[in-house]
């Protein structure tokens, strides 16, 4: 039996009796990051990075959760576990498991571009690597984020000159904080949907600096937002909440904006290619940097990406997990 296997509850290490990002309630869960498809309610105990603790508690409430530092080794039944930077969102970590003569790394979600707030991805040497493949096709190649944020800033300025309110969608955890960290705050005032404002506050309470914004109050006058920027979760598009704002321009920030027609199908005015996941080159470079011979893609283009990896000389088979990756239709992440 290998050190890591897959069963109905998730990715399992039988020798230690622990799961990594399980999707059904278990006794011991190691959690790579705070997104809802990776950190779920119902486990008896949670282990994650220090920075993920307040995020997961904010989402799940009163739970038995412990935080550890990056690189800190936790030994369970003789198996050594440690978390290493994934660069995906604040607090995200890859899980390294060593025992029985094997070294596995379960990456969770990751990206290689440093966004200035989530930390830098760290390649971890191993023999078995479980990787996401959300954007595992050659068509997905990201431009430098500075170019994308310049485009967003210019779009905001153009809207401001036309007396419009600028609205951009971003996950309440991850992309919202990335935008806040990199956007030009001198252009105007920035407002956040309540879900984003609450998440920002939870992160600030952990000691991590998030730039200040204004919360949207129920009694706010729509004219208060003219010329300014609103950041809202994707699920708000088409809702009664967004209909309160007048003379707006709506933009979507997502890796899926690389696909022709994705923006139009969502009824947005602008699309910006910005993802908290690796592009094609990032996936291939990261996999090579691990030195692993055995690669297991999850969530995304798993079959196609596995076939490509086998053609490159890797032993590769997809893992059918319940992780979702990046989606334009997620209501809560």
C-alpha cells in the first residue's frame, strides 16, 4: 500500500490516520488552504498554517484547529508532515508527507507568480506529486500581473471620467485581497461587498495587513459610488444586490477570461485575465522543479494533462477528487 491513497473521503495517509483536504467528515484533517472546496465543515480536528487559522475559523465557526509554521515538522505515527508555501492565497500551503521510504507532496492549489500578499511558491523535492490542473492546457498563459493591474486601473479611470461606478468581481478569499494589494488606491475610493469586508477583517485580526476599504451600507446612496470602485464576489452578478447601483461598468477578473466569449456569457463589460492558479508554463515548470517521477493531476484538464505528462516521460494518472479549482459560478469560496 502506498503512503498516500484515495478513498471515498479524500486523500488519505493510512499509516498516520490523516486526510489532506477531505470532502467528508473525518477525525484528522490537514488543510492546504481556506477555500470551501478544500476546507469543509465536520472534521474532529484541523491542522493548517498559522495564517489559515483565522480564515478557516471565520468560515467554519467553532472548530478544533491548530496552526503550524511553514517548514515545521509534525510527526504522526512515525510519518512526518510539513506545510510549504503554495502562493495561491494567504496561508495556502503544500503538504509534504514522508514515511515508508516515500516522499509525497500534495499541492492543493498553487501559483508561481508572487502577488505580493500570498507569498512565493516553493518547489518541494519529492517522488510523488499531486498537482492541480485547473488551467492545464497550452492556451492558458498569463501575462505579468503588473500589466493586468495597469489595465484595471486605466479602465477605472475611464469609467470615472464618464461618471460611472466601476464594479469588479473577485473571490471573497484570495483574489479580492490580491486586487486590494495591487490596485491604485489614489484613483478613488474602494468599497467592498460585505462578504469581502468580513473576510478582510478576519485576516487583519490575524496580524496580516490588508489595505483599508469602505463597507457598503444598506442605506448608502447610489450616488456615493460614482467614480469609485466596488469589489464583489462573482455570485453577486445578476442579483438584486447589484441592481441597486446605477450607471455601472462591470469587469471580471479570472483566468477563464482567456476564453473568447466567457465575459459576454456573464454579461460583463470587461474581462481581465487574472488567476490565482498556475498557467500552463507554471504547471510544467513546477512539476519539473519537484524532481518527482510520479504525477497525479486533480481538478481541471486531468486526462489531457496526464497524457501530456506521460509523453514527457512521467508516470502520470489523474486523481478524481471533489476539488473545484477556479469557477465563474461559485457562490461562496
